[in-house]
C-alpha cells in the first residue's frame, strides 16, 4: 500500500499481480495528484475496497486466485462497494473479455500497453460521472425529503381547515341554535327543562372550548412558537386532579374511573403539556367506553432507556369498543382521516391524539396504542423519570 499524505485527494485502487503494471500506473496517477492504493490479487483488492472505499478501481482480468471478473462481481454485490466505478485493464484484442467485463459491472476498460493520456482521460471522465451521479442521488434524496415534508404540511393544512370548516362550524351552530331557542322559548320552560337545557348548553360550550384550545396549541406547535418548560411533576397529584375533573362526566355513563398511580411518582416534563395529554386520553376513553364500563390510569417504570435516562410509562386503559389494527395506524397520522362516534354518539376530530403525539415527542417520550375490537384499548406514553429526594 502506498498513500499520498493529502487526505482530500482522490483515492484510486489498483488491483493487479503484475508489478511492472503497478509501478507504471502508480507513476501516472501520482503525477496527476491521485492517492494510490495497491492490491496484488482479488481477495486483497476486495478487502481494501471494503475498508478504504476508493473513488475508482483499476482492475486487471488475469490474476491468481479469483480473477478480475469474479472480483468485479463481488464488488457489485456488496452494498458498500457496488457504486464504485471499475475500469478493467485488458489486451486490445480481447473483445470477449471486454464484453464479459461490462456484464460483470465494469464501467469502462483501458488497453495494454497503457497510453498515459488515455488512462488519465478515462479515469477523469468516470470520476466526473461518478461524482455527478452521487450529487444527483443526494439531490434526489433531498427532493424526496422536501416532498415528504410538503405532503405532511399540506395534510396538516387540510386537517386544520377541515376542523375549522366542519367541526368548529358545527359546534358554533349548536350554540347558536341553542341560544336562539333559549331566547325565544325560555318563558315556556319549567325549572326542570331549563336546567336540562342549561346543562346541554354548558356541555356544548366546554366541547367548543376544548376544540379551540387544541386548535390553538396545535397551531402554535406547527409554527414553533410553543416553548417547553420541563420540571418535576408529581404524577400522583396530577392523576388525582384529572380523575376529579372527569368524575361527573364518567358518572353520566356510569363508568368507573380510577387510577393506580403510586405517591411520589415523578416525571420531568412540561406540566401544561402533560396535563393536556392525560386530559385528551381520559376524555377519549370516556367517549369510547360503554355505559357501566371501566377506565384506569396507571404509571410504572419503563424498562427501556434513552440517552441514559430512565422513563415512566403512563397508561390510560378502558374496556370500551376497541380499535382495529388497521385503524390504529391512522390514529397518530395527521394525513390519515379516521373518525368514529362515541358509544353515546359523541363526536371528535382526532386532533387531540395528534396533539398528544407532538407533546410526548417534545418531552422526549414515545406514545403507542394497544387495542382489541370489543375488549378495549390502552393508550401509553413515556416521560423521563425523576427520582424523589
């Protein structure tokens, strides 16, 4: 092996058992500023190619051990070396060898005895082509990435406008119709009917507020305007708060709502985001659980570690209607449309789960769904653990 000292120079691997050829080609290439790597048989050449990844290979056909054709085939079968241009070295009269060389994956050939100008010209040409192909491949990858991001952006925009046009409009129409009815007929309502109507209006106002809050948070995330302020969060207290908040809503469907989070279970995350995640998951569980069903919030240590941090797995489990494996895939993707009514005909946008996914990701966690049709669902997510003092 013989390397030039300048690392930036183009590396050319010469595989040939003829020392005279090696010496002559090395002189040609060094004079033109190339860095040279030498192998005297196919096996050594394959090793050098795999570990040095030269920019181009000059390969002789007739060698001891595996010949040039076999060497070239192996180079092209290897994922790390398949794109390296290979130029065969052959006698001018060996037409059959030239054809076989091209079939084995070679890009060109030079004839013996070597003409310095021809050798250098062919090498320069194929190095240029190789670099252009590489640049084109990298550009294509960037274009694919940009196209993917644009597709996601369009899906996000479409989802946003769909929610505004459909869900928010329906929610406001319900409030408008209710207000008009209340204004025109309140004098004819008895106390019981007035209380019932007021509760329905209050429920509609809460749903509209939650929708607006999710839309606002989602919009802020998309614009990069939502700051994360992590701190130690007492999950036991947060679970107690959420259970208390949803208790009346659960009682209306005779759902047993509880938690099994142990005291002194702490995570390091943004409080508002964590609160929103739990609120959305519990709200969804109530929506898709039958009357007299059961919902449980739990938390436990998570086995996997990431960046040397321990994590806590928080789960919201129900024995509701369940979700098919096909639809589970759709739930956390903004570009997929999946809507289904709750067990009491409750409506939803699917935005809450998308928001949960973004909030979990921003707090260095992951979220996933386990479900079975007719048996219920478990929505789980992880957050960094904080050990209590």
